[in-house]
């Protein structure tokens, strides 16, 4: 029997890459050969190469909803990437293409359509990102995470699958997380602050402005994003700061008693899966399409999360919300325990297999 092959794509942030990795172990068990198409300098390049997955580089321009002079040149980069992707797909002859979104995915999915290879996309947020909006007409199926998302996908292509969560997340060990952070006072609970793979300046500032107060009550793990380390805080007892964490993240997340986070769909569903009491600080509409605001509202409505709007974030609101989270933590844990939302890996894999068999 000929081995089945899948080409995955997605990039621009870790949120467009890590869900793909969650599917890899199951795909390998089913005998798939896995390859990846991304950009040369995107975050997906380093992440995928560390997984020993064959990686193809194409050109791709950034997709913007705002005016920028590069909007006149980037379409040509996308067009170049389209021809490069067509060459790769024709040569490799995959059974299926799976896209997690991000600007690199646009030429890949369109190329798959031209090559008559079924493409599947996954949308994590309630409303589709620009890349998935553009590629949905070329996809056979679009997997969605929220029930509210189905009405936003045209053509009866939407399938409610949930979001894929990495196996290793459930195997994290608190003791290893504590050791990695070199915490000595284990009588204090651990607070994990994570602003996404690119960091979150407003969260970093608010946390550091009240760090003395926080450290009197918590050990603090602060994942602050590339270039956002503050060397003056390196000797602060009970404070561990990192630009970005990869393989140790499951240990850190399992070590955390409380989490402060952005409201990207991938991370909030990981917090739900691990039953971690959390405060979500969604990216404001000033710098996004508002998807994180909708994600956070859904989690607040279901009793999974406490919310601070970015415009209301300061030292006072952060400390007050943490006090409330501490007081009501069991209420949040109980709500998460009875959540009907499950890991989406098996649901997505079944669609991949179905499309692979019906090329």
C-alpha cells in the first residue's frame, strides 16, 4: 500500500504552527509522511525544523487590513509563492494539504486547488482570520473551534472539531517546571504570565509595575516575548522571565496555579484542557480584528475565565482581578471540569483521512 502524504502549512505566529504539531503524532501512527511549507524567516521555520519534518520554503507577503506601502509589493511575493507552492505540490504529490492559517497559507492552499489536491483549513477563533477568509473557497472543509464560527463559513464547509491540543501538554511535570525556574519558596502559588509567542508589551509593563506586590504572594513565571527581557530583574527572588519557551512549556503550564494570558484560541483551550484558573487580557480592537475579544467573551460567558480589557489594564486592576481569581478559583475549576469541549485532534484527523481517501 502506497504511503499517504500530507503537506501542512501555517505561520506568522506560534498560534499558526503549534496546533499542526498537535496532529503530528497521530498522523505518524497512521503512516502519513509529513512535510511542511513555510517562509524562510517565519517563526514556523525554527519550530518545524526542530521537529525533524521536511521543510519547504516559499515566498509570501503579509496580508494587511490597513494601509501600508508594502501592500503594493507583497501581492507579487504571494504570486511568486503560489508558483513555488505549485511546483512543490506537483513534485511531492500529497494526498491532502492542511492549513492552520497565517499569510503563508494563502499561496499554498490556492496551489493545492490548482493541483487538484484537497485542502483543509482550521480556524481557531470565532471569526475567521483574513488568510482563512481568502482560502476558504479553495478548501474542501474548514474545521472550527467555536460553535459560533459555523455561520461565518460559507458553502456548508464548516465542521465543528474543537482545537487540537498537543499530547505533551498533558505530560508536563510541575517538579520540572519549578526546577527550570529555580524557585526556592514552594509555599507560594505559581503565577504564569504569557502574552503569546510575540509577547505583549502592555501586559509586560503592568506585571513589572506591580512585581514587588506579586512576588510577596506568588512565584512568577513571565514569558515576555522576544527582545522583552529586563536584565535589571534577573536577581528578583521568585521571578523567572523567558523570551519564549518551547519544550519546557508543558512543565511550566502544569506548574502554574494561576495564569494571566492573551486570549488567542490555542492558549485558552490549552488552559481549559488543563483546568487552570485564568485571567484573559484580549488584544484590543485598535491592534486586531477583535477576535480575541470574542474568544474571551465566550470563555467568560461559560465561566472559564475572568477578563480584563486591555484599555482597563493597570497595576490596580491586575492585583484586584488576581485577588478575585484566588477567591473564586474553585468556581472556575468546576466550570472547566464540566465543559463539553474536548481535544479536537481525533475529529480533525478523521477529516484528514476522509479527504485523503477521496482525493
